[in-house]
């Protein structure tokens, strides 16, 4: 039976693990076992936090839309209800960008969806 030399595969596997742990602290970047354990944790956290990021961004968009809606005399829930009733599909990310960066456009969108709220929000002269 011929002899099989397997050193190259082990070195390649080790090198790939250590390449992925570049920037980790202490032995987690240079020692194979600690690096592998650190990678398992890192992959777990990254998987979990990719989903958490989606939740956090949606909450942030809701806050921005609510702030813009209140400036225009309505609330987030009433505005979204008006969108749903009129079957207008605008995602929250776009609405939040409009509310933050282009308040005039957002005001026109609110007036289009909910004309009564825009009239209430205009300050009357005293």
C-alpha cells in the first residue's frame, strides 16, 4: 500500500482558520483551537445579529415616520392605516428617508393620503 502524505491538507485547513480570525485578540488569532472556538462564536453572533439588525432598522424607521407624521398633524398608526386603506404601498425605509431628508415631499404624501390631518396642522394666525 502506498504511503499517503496528508500534511498539506492540515496546513491548508489551519491557514484558512487563522486567516478568518485576523484581527481577533490574544491567542484567538494565532492558536488553532482557540481560533476555531472563536470562529464558532463569531459565526453564531453574526447570524443572530443579521436578524437583529433588521428589527432595529424597522424600529428606527417607525420612529422617523412618527416624528414626520406628528409634524404634519397625524400619528404613525393613523398614517399607516390610511396607507393600507387606500392600498398605497410605500415601504417604511422610503417613508423614513422622505420624513428625514425631504420633509416637503413627505408633507405632500401625508396630504395625499390623509387630507384632513394636513389642514389641522397648519398654524392659524392669532
